[in-house]
């Protein structure tokens, strides 16, 4: 559900239509967009992590990208009652629950960047970037995993996407953890043999899982490097290792489950409808993953049109903003052309 805040009518004439914000855990992209879809300026800043840094500090990070976009557009600094755009369209990581969307909409709205502020989870940006109208389902499998759906009448389908406590499995981080678990048990005899027991430690410069486990536990390997192990898992699976392949297949089945449930909730399971796949794991187009998704989802939703999206999600945030202000189709196409 979108959360919207409004501020008093601006005194500035001829505002740009949309200040689009796409904020993920690792980076934030902002685009200032005119009514005809022209991109007037863009900006980039760091990751958006309210759970770690607090809401106000996280919004400060957004503000750095906003300031860069405004400067690139040649606009003067905003003052009280003088926002940068008619509407802020913000698609944010960590906006997973309605209460989080409300808090973030209030915090961003208080900055005065737009005459109105819409806040959604960042998966909606991926979905809108991959469809011609606000109708369809998207699954993102990057560092984590999430799924959303929408229809033009405003209905949505979504999941809390809070990890195992909300029933989620996988994503790049989750796959790396599962691969380590299987490799550890293979080496000490509790689990079946797998090439992962050799390949994972070798990738990080160790000669055994025991050595790698010690390094991970004592901080000898930076936590961020664990995500590299997802690519190792897929390479081992591609070579035919049954344990690695079982993890990849389970990830595919989880993605199909999320997409089919979202389609069912929106009454789209039997209709011709786009299903957009996004995020680094899916954008890599591993055949063992993506082909299984296509086969299984087509069996459940025969008319679904499955695509992989690689356009920047800030495009989707911008399109959602143009939808909200009633821009003509030509503006949407101009914005798509800008982002390639």
C-alpha cells in the first residue's frame, strides 16, 4: 500500500513533476523529472538503512542524492513552502510494513522536497520499470528476496519480506548461508558429499571448511565477501553437483511460489499478465534457476509473460510518479528512453 503525505500549496511556479527516489541497501538513485518526461538532473548517494542508522539519518542519505540532482538541474535551494517537485515518488528498501511506509512518508514529507510524497517498497520500482502499465507481478532476488503485484485500480499484493520470520527463503545472502551449511556438513560427515566443501573455502583463500569457518567466526573474512559465495554456488551447480543444484532448484521453487500467490491474490493467475524478474541473482540468467522458474510458473499461469529486467529501478519510481500526476503516455516513453 502506498503511503502519501501532502504539504501546503507551493508558491513556486512550474514545478518539475516528479522527484523519483530509488533507495536500496547499497545505493540511492534520484532523478528530477519534468512533466514531459525529461530528466532534468540525477544524483546518487549511499545505501538506505533505517533499521541500522535510524530514520532521520537514513533520510539524510537520501537528501545527499536529492541535492545532487537539484544542483544538476540548476534549481535554487528550496525554502519553506517551495518544494523541488510536485510529487516525490520514493521506492525504498526497508519499507516492508505499512507502519514503516507511514513513518518514512512522514519523515520525507517533512523535508519539503515535494508538494506530495508517496512511499512504497523498492520492489514496486522494479515492477513498474518492467511493465507498460501499473499491472503485473515482480519478484526480486538480489541480496534478499521479495515479491509485489499491482493493478491499475490500486490493488496490491505483497509479502512482509522480513526473512525467515516471515517465511522467506533464499536471496543471495540466504543462498550463501545455505551453501556454507551444506559444505560444513559435507566436510565433517554429517551431510552428503558436495564440491561446495572444496570450492567455497578455495574462493576465499582457505584450504578447508574448518579453516574458513574459523575465519568467518573470528572476523578474518569481511562479512560482505560472503555474498561472493552465491556465484560459487551457481558455478558448482552448473557443473552438476547435486547438493548445489538442489539449492538452486529450491530457490526457483520459492520464486515461483511467491509469484503464483501474488497473481492469485490479484485474480491474475489465468490472465495474460507480465511477471518481472529482477535483482542480481535473476539478472545473471543462470539456466538452472531461470529455466526452472519459467517451466514451473508457466504450468501454473500459462498466459504469464516472464521477463528479466535490468533497467535501473529509479525508472520505475519515476514512472509511478508520472502515473500519480496523470502525465501522458509520451512522458512515460521519454523517461524510458532516457534510461535506455
